[in-house]
């Protein structure tokens, strides 16, 4: 990759007992304010694919404010202007996007329709494709210098939302190398220039003085990749990081409360029940499980209050869901278990889930079931779960995928042909409701249709939503305006800055 400016050395700043993995950049003068401070970020996961935007590494590029997309999403999932200032649907399969004028890349080249055409077509023809394009055949074609036509093989009501994915970021022509390599160093359009990446250890970014929008307040970003949660929490506590991703629940009580911020995630901890075979094939037994579950106990004892009791499949990260949710019209009547045996399975990769299984087993036993537990690593249990080999399966599931819309998740998990249908559910009325929702353009009518589909799914008792997860984000006392994004697309933007203690009293 390009190297840019000289990179400051990184060294161990924590004691050997705390620095279990990863390291942080040198401490900086935290009295710096306004435009002078460099923001130090401790990330949960290192890059896995060399920071190519065609992979999940794209979310780091967007969280650093270095790579931008044609559109962005607001809190309701509606598309808003970014590198494109307006768009219109020309027919069922073609959309026209007008580009923002006078945008320059970090290498000083100009944003043109030809550059956008190249970026989108590279993504569409990549192997493997970015996951936002799974099942989607997309082609971009420049129309003059300032407009781009984007065509899909089939009607796609969510194309603008799809183009908001960080995996479809627009980089300059210099980013695209031979053999499919995409290098984001010095090739984005955002308020910060990615100068250097030091493997899976760290990255350095500087403020982009030629940014098309308001110039960034901070002079730069120094990012470290620290998989160990204890080390990340210690970095916040000792003042060696200004922003820390994903502080473990166990570490939160050890931190100053004013530094800890909880963000609702579009992720639901759900108990999937096998509707095709075994004891859970009986709707009365599924209703008995539904009535036996004590969600509050899970939130209090497993998540230590850092989660929300689930009322449905979609949680607080989608603020419109609760407003549109209606009670299930005809909930099933619970039967009597009489010692019926069920196999309850989950995986160990997420440390909370085995503990959730223990509490659920106690609750179901108290209701009259005989419970057998199975816990394995996810890679060793996924195939059996999808094959319907368990009566019940606990899963932490993302409910909003890259388009910012839950229809894809609901179709995958609850339609007859769904690729992730752990419940083995097949109901024509549910399929019809999901197809209807998927065909409606983004907006209020689509959201209403989504909630109608959710109601039908809940009425089947094929999935018992338990709780909605939160992520705990750490922010130092001298940091102001960090982004707390449920979709994890933004973290540092142009308004984020370090301020002296007397300037930040409103944040304490």
C-alpha cells in the first residue's frame, strides 16, 4: 500500500497484564482543542481483507470518514444525498443519479460519472461480490460527466438504499489495481485521508483540507486494532484511547459512567423453534415455550441490564417499529408439557449465549419440559441448526442488513425458501406478506407492510424474540461529537473533535 507521511511508532502503553493483544499509539496532549487534536480509536477487529471496500473492512473506512457512498441513510432508513445530490427512477430497473459537483478525491482527481461507473462495476463483478449485491445483477453506465445510470436485472425498490452500503464506496481510479486489488489509501473523498495502514496493528489518517463539505475539526485519526476487550476498556480508563468500540459488559462497571455510552443494535437474541418435526411441531408446545420465557431475567442476569426486553423481532435500533407494532390478534393457547423432552442448542462464540441457554433451560424445566442442552462453536453447529436437528436454537441475529431494511432478514429466516430458516417455517400467508413488503418502495407504506409480516411470524410462535442487544461505546471526557450509530457505519465525522476540559462541560 502507499505510505504517505511518516507514521508515528506504536508501543505498549499498558502493563503487560492488561496488554493481552494489540497496542495503542503514543499518548498525545489531551489539552489540545479544536482543529489541533488527533483522535485515537481502539477498534474491536483488525482488517481481514487489506481494507478493501469490497469486504466487511469497508465499515472501517466509513467509520473513519475516509470513503463515501452515493447516498447515506437517515435513522429511519431513508436514502439521503451524499456524493449524489438527487436521483430518480427511470423505469422498473434503471435509476439516474446526479453527482455532487466540485468533489475531489484525496489524490486530487475529480469525481466524475466515469469514476463512479468504474467503482460500481468493479464491485458488481468482484469475486466474491460484496454481500449487499448477493442475488443482485447491477450495471453502472456514465451519462455525460455528472450523471450515472444504474440498472439491475430485476426490479429493485431499494436500489438507493443498497448504494448506501460502505461496500459500494466510490474511490478514485488510482484505487483499483491489477488482480482485483482495491487500495483505499489516499483514494477516498471523505473529510479524512487514509495515509497508512500497518497490517493488522494500526492505521493513520489526516484531515483532508480539500473536502467538499465542512472541513474536519480534528487534525487526524490514529486507529489501533485491539481484539481483547479488557485491553480496550483499559485504554479508555488510562487515557490512551479517545474512542473505544464494543466494551464488554463485564468491563463497563469498572469505567467512569460518563465515559460509557450504550447504542441499540439492530440485533435480536431470538429462540427459534422447530415447526417441522419433534415436540415443537405442535403449536400448543410452542405456545407453552413462549409463555414460559422470562425475558427480564435474561436482561438482568446475563446482560446486566445492557439490553432491552424484546417486544418483537425488530428493536429500538429501528425507532419506527414500536410505533407500528400491533398485538398478535390470536396468540396460540399453551399446552401442558408433561415432561416432554426438547433439545435446546446454541453456540459458544458469543459468550452470553451459553449463559442464556442455562437460564432458558431452568425456565422451561420449571414449566414442565425436560431440557437437553447442546453447545458448540458456531462453525460446528450451524449445519445441524439449518437442517432442523434441534427443537430449539438460540441465535443472536442481525435484523437489518446492509440496505438498512429488515425484509431481507425476515425472508431469509421465515419464508418457505429462506436460506436461514432454522425454524423450518413455511406459511403461505407469511411468504405473501414478505413478498408484498419487498415490492413496496422505501417509506411509510413499506414499514407498515414489514410490521404486518412481523405480526404473522410472531403469531406462529416459530421464533420467540428474547432481547435486543446494545453495544457499549467508550468515549473520553475530552471527546465531543463522536457518532453513536446503530448500523456501525459512522464513528468519526467532521464534527468529532477533542476539546479541553472546560470546553467539554456540556458532555459530562
